[in-house]
């Protein structure tokens, strides 16, 4: 048995997955570079291979092919990125032939559209934050917030990732505060590794209006539980329907992403606060979210835990949410002591292809 990976040469994901294959006694995966796919070059896969589609990664060349030339750190271009990316996924699916895809192209496309992903989860009864109908700019956003009686929301680019362009917005009579990693510059918005705040209506309006052309998804802000003075959420990796790994993301600001200053928190403390029944309920919610994407071997679920440790909601489902260096599987599970890639290789070798979902 062999694997083929659509990925980026030198990307950490590709390298760690190859290590997992070698540990299982398999040859290194056959690599199809994302840039070749995006340029429309012909590519073929070894017969009988298991096909893994990985992230395009941080490759500036791939980024330019996906959303056009420009600074890779810029915010925006998500709609073009999504169109190009989903077109490439269709090409990969068409070229797969008899290869078994471990991440379904159509499901990956939905996961990269926050509006469609939210709607799919909600239709399946998975708890999600309430969302506003699509808004197209700052004035419409503020009007919709007033109609709903909401003062705190997360404004998310419809096709963003890694919190790029996400705005945590709080309002009160005569006051406004937006927290984001997006920084305004002479050439528009760009991402910073430092979260900052904007406190005037003019700044917030300019920020939201700059993000709006690519599409926005706006969710009600669910106040998060805290451990040790930091708010927390969970990234839970689900492999073949079973939650296998979990990491606590803790932060002293609304953005818990680890690359924005978040830190790995104490999972034992979170499990203790939830209690055995609450912890099992959290895992069940993540499994239900993953079940909405039955043709994808792995998904990463971002789970919100509300103040009081009772409310749960799925904020995101990630097609490429498994890069968690040093993290081993949940204690007492079949994944204990194994990293996310090793568990996926083992699951892929034994998995039976599920029936097609509607």
C-alpha cells in the first residue's frame, strides 16, 4: 500500500506525514506539488494509492497562484482563493481515478466556506453560535446587530483561515472596540502576529468595509470559559469518526490561535472542570460535527466552551487541522502515545470506504 500526497515540498505537514508512513513500514508518499496542480500541469498517481490532500501551506508561490500576486501576509482575496482552490480540488478528484481520496474534495470546499459549513452543522443539529444573515458592510452589520439585540460578535471572512481578518467586535452606547490581527497599511490590510485593538467607529467601519467584498460570516460572541485567567477553547482532531487528540488553546485576548500569542493550556484542568459527563458530551459534539463530513478521514474541530462549563458550540471545522507538533492521543484511547499523522496512517490502512453522503 502506498500514499500519494498533494502538498508543498518542504512543508512541515508533508514531512511529518512521510515520517508516519516510514514508521508504519511504508515507502515515502508520492508527492504532487500544489504549484503543479495550480498551474494546470498534468499529473498522475500510482495505481491503488491512498490520496491525501494537504494544505497548500505557507508557500508564497502557491499563494500567488491561488489569490493573485501580492504580499503573502495581506488580508483579503479569500473569494478568489476559494474559487481557485475548489477548482484545483475538482481537478485532483477527476485525476484520482481508482485512488481512494482520504479527504473528499467537495467536503473540503464546504469546510473552507464558513457560511456553508455553519449551515451544514446547524442543519444536522450540531450546536453552533447563532449567526446573522449575510452582511455586506459596516452599516448593515451594525443595523443587523441592533435588530438582533447583539452587542458582541465575531466578524469572519467567509473563506479565511488562521484567524486572518477575524474581528472580535464589542459595542456599547457611544463605544466600540474591535480586536483583530489585521493591520491597516498603505497597501491595505495585512496580518500581524500581534493582536491589536481599534476603538473608534471610523476605524472599525474602515476595517469591516475592507473585509466585506470577499464575503463575511458573522456569529454571536459566546463568552468563553477560562482557566488560570485565560479564556480557552479546544481543537479536537477526529479521525475516522473518533476524537483522537485534543489541545487546549488559552489566551488573554479573544483570539486563541497559537500563532497569535495563544498557548497550550491544561487539558486535565479542562476535563476536571467539565466533569466526566461534560467531557464525554464535548467529544460527542466533535464526533457529530465530523459526521457531517463522512468522506473525510480527518477533521479538526474548534470547540467553544461557554462560561459555566455547560454550553458547547462548534466554531469551525478544519480540513487541515492536524498539525499539532508533540501532541499525542487522548489517554485511554487507541491513539494514546501516537501523533495525529500516525493515527491517520493506521486508520487509512484499515478504513472501509463509506457510502456516499447526500
